[in-house]
C-alpha cells in the first residue's frame, strides 16, 4: 500500500469520527447552556424573594410584595408564585416564598430536562407596623 493511499484512508477515518462525535458534543454543550440558564433563574428567584421580603417588612400590603417579586427583570411574571407568611408585630420575622417554573427552551435538550420548579424562601424582620408613621424629617 502506498503512502498516498494510506493518508487518504486516514483522512476518511477522521471525517467519520468527527461525524460520529459531533452530535454528542453539540448535545453536551446545549445541556451545559440549559443548566446555566436554570442556575441563572434560581439566582433571580432568590433575588425576587429578597425584594418581596423587604417590601413586606416595611409595608403590610401583601399584594405590593407579590407585585415586587413578579416585576423582577429576567423572570416571566405569569410563572411566578408568591406566598407571604403571617406578618407579626414590629421585631418579628415574616417569610416570603417565591416559586418559579423555569422554562427550558434550549433546542434538543430543553425537552429532556422538563420545566423545573425553582423556589427560594427569605425571612426578614418586620420594621414598621401597619399604623406607624415614619420619624423622618426635622424634629420639633
């Protein structure tokens, strides 16, 4: 067998190996991208829970806390569920749980993952009562 023929066969073999390995490599890369997007969503859910807990700690209106969580940039508002625990007197803690069904839209691998429910719970100390007024401003 001549050297030219041997080189030609090796090039053909390399082409077949790339053709067989490339789909697997692409699927793995797409899976990594999907996992990164879900991790990003988890961070945003934690941020939404913190913002909602802060809102309910200073204002007893639960609908405002839910609106704050739903308005978090990067989250789809219709996929956000906000649960606010009972709000006690000043000094007690109030807990907020935000649940988010993360979309998995990456082609080929998104359907394999399904849509995970991400959840974050944050508790904060109640800072103001329902009828308290602020002491901000000049004194007498």
